[in-house]
C-alpha cells in the first residue's frame, strides 16, 4: 500500500476512506478529528494512562464528530 492509495483498501468502513490516503492521515489533511485533542479521550487517558487503546476505538473517536473540513473531489 502506497502513501497515495485510499485507506479504504485496509479500512473499507471508514467514512470517506475512498478519498483519504495515508499521506493525508500523516500530514493531518484528511479532515478526521484528532483523537489526541478530544476532551473525552484526554480525560480517559489521564484517568488510566496505561490503558491499551484498540485501533477500532481510536478510529471511532476520529470519525465520531463531523469532519474538520470537506475533502476536495
């Protein structure tokens, strides 16, 4: 999988995954919410800093709010 391939190849259920690439995730231009700045995530992190987070949990946090900005077609 290359940096410019759609992430839907690995995450078929990710909203807009057919238009989001690894490069976009890496440079924070995908429009997805950053879980590290999510108040609920931060609260849980401080409550249990050693809690293991699963990839589906982190994807859920990133996709729960509306996208930060629209993607170009």
